[in-house]
């Protein structure tokens, strides 16, 4: 049996990523209206990937981060990540 030690991860604040996501949504809309479909599609794809990364951690809780089923660490800070 393989043992795993806990790794504490500090996450980027969610408000900064929310601002970046909002700017990408605005850029995607602009590109589609100006008929730059390639750039609009790329930015829409990036927004879709970023939107799944938001999480809210309540006080006295933690969130385990895994990548393809492999443990990467634990976030213990509370707030919007």
C-alpha cells in the first residue's frame, strides 16, 4: 500500500481569476462580433476551461486537488478560490 503525505497548496485568489475570465468573455464577444472567429473560439474555449476551476472553501474545511486521479495537494485556506 502506497502512503501519501499531505501537501499544502496555496491557491490564487478567485477574484483575480474571475476578472480575467470576465475580460476573456468580453474579448470573445468582441471577436465574434468583428468576425474574428478563430480568436473568438480560442478565447471561448479558455473561458470554458477556467470556469470549471472556481471553488468556494468554507471555514474549517479543506479541498483535495487531484489531477487525473493522482493526489496533488490540499487547499486549507477559506474563501473564493
